[in-house]
C-alpha cells in the first residue's frame, strides 16, 4: 500500500474485492525504488503514521506484530533464502538469487547446473556478508525491521547501508504493538 491507496485499504475496498474472488489479501507497506534504482517511487510511500494506523485497524496484523515483537531475536544472520531455496529468472533468461536483487545475474540458459548452483551459493554467501558487515547486524530490532541487502541496494545502491525508513518503522511498530 502507498499513500494513494491507504484510504481505500482502510475502507476495506481491497478486502471486498478479495472476498468476491475468494482470495486472501496481504498488504505490504514498504515501497522501494524501481529495480533500475530510480528513486522516484519513494514519494509514493505511505507515512509511518499511516502505516501504523492501518496496521492497528487489522486484528490479525496487530496479533502478528505483537507475536513478532515478543519473539524478537538477536539472530546472527538474516533469514534469507535467496540462492538457497529460491531464485528469480527474468524474461531474458538471467537468474538472480531473488527478484529484488538484480545487480548480479547469471545466464540460466548458457550455463550448466553446476555453474548455476555455485553462483547461487556464492551469491547467497555474498548477501550474508553484506549483512554481517552492516550496522544492522548488531541492531536489536533487526528481526522487526526485516532489513536485507537487496532492499538496501534498491534504496541506496549500496547493499550494506541501513534504511532509515525501515529503522524508524521498526521502532514505531515496537512502541505501538508492545503489550504492556
């Protein structure tokens, strides 16, 4: 959801459409720049206040964040499956470890399985090293923030940089959803 769609979401319009088609709808309030690193879409982000208010309007979301906050972890690494249990192949036949991390690709069609597996493993390890070497690796809110190197690359063009928006949103979620 973005700043333009939050009012409709709060009115339940998307939920109504989902019910018609007997589907479940999931919302994601995080908007990133385009994959070509154009930052224009950032102006479409909903404000943190709007996101928190929207999340408070849904009992399932409130329950999700309360459970997540009560189970906050100081995990040593991010739980990224990119290159291990997922990969993305674009229309040109190039593979990357996830659909968001498009900076490092390999031709899926021109390489053998062994080469592709090595690429996936190496790319996964590279993403983990970005995380381990980032300021985010020592943050006690990282399991709420859900920062990842692909997000950082889209936001800043730097795979190790913290994302201020996500940091602030994590802090606000912890404040808003912590049970007293």
